[in-house]
C-alpha cells in the first residue's frame, strides 16, 4: 500500500486541488514501483498542468500510464476523453476513474483532480 505523499504550499499562479486540498505540486508513490501520481509545479507562463501517473483497477491490473498529460499506455477496457480544459479516463461501463480539469479564475488557475483508482496491489487509493 502506498502511503507516502509530498504536498507543497499553494501557488499564486497555478495550483492543484487534490483530495480537497490546494497545493502547487503533489507527489505520491514512485514511478519505478507500480502506482504513482505526480502533479508537478506549473510555472508562469505555462498554462497546462504536468501530470504523470500509473493507474490500476481493484484487481491491480493496469488501467493507464500517463506521462506529462499524455496517455502512453491504456487497457482496452478504458478510453480517454479530452476537452480544452482537461481529460478523463472512462471505463467502457461509463464509470470515470480519473480526470482533471483546469479552472481559470481571475488571476490564478486551479487544476481539479478526480481519482477513483487503486494501487498495483488492488488497494484503494485515497488522495
């Protein structure tokens, strides 16, 4: 079970909303050990988040691997849906398992992250 998380302070330019908390970046897990979720700091003038992760289902089977917002590997049971403000990974049943959307406020952007996944051993992930 993955329990270590690194959460930073809020950014005046771009923050993430992960598990109900605002932070300028978020790191959980290790890229070399199965499940991980990394949302890297977004510096001015960049406009998009930098999200990389490995997502798994309740059986520990790979759903998708995402590198710098691009899906690089995905199970045939899932599909990617993109919009200007974000993206989603959806099971063929219609259940959304992961997604993010960028919300622009007057002077700051917030990337809201939705997560309903498991680790590589089938343990529920709570961000």
